[in-house]
C-alpha cells in the first residue's frame, strides 16, 4: 500500500518488529515531512480488517534528514529519526515529528 505511493528510487523496509524505514534520496526536509504526513493520513483513513472486524490503525513517524547539524553518519541519521519517532509517540501518537533546527544565538 505504501510502496505504490513512493518514488521508484525510494527504499521502504521493515526495520524492527513494527517499525519501518523509508530512505528518500535527494529529498529536502520539507518534502520528507510532506511525504511522512501523506503516509500518516493514508494509514489513518484506510479501512483495515482483522478476523472480519474493522480496526482503527494509526502510525507515528520520526523524520530525519541529512545534511543537518550533529548528523555525521548513517548511525546518527537513524538515531535522529528514532528520537523523533519516540517524540511523536510521547506527543499522543498518530503524529509526524521532524528534527528541530538548531538555533544559532544572535550576536550582540
């Protein structure tokens, strides 16, 4: 269901028991956030059934992009996405959370 709504070069894979990773090459942060929100809405509005009963399904999504401050490796990128995922869950689930931009202090 998700794969058919992604670009041919995007890579979607199961990352953990109930976690998935989506790698979107050459996709600016805003595009990644928009794609994540489309996926969230798709899952939320799709009718799922289990043993003949309709069930509500929602997902939380953590988004991380590179280049970004403090992301110097693939491991850093995965850690950032994971931290954002758990932030989405803490905020009530069924949310998309992207990495925060580090603010540079103003010089007086």
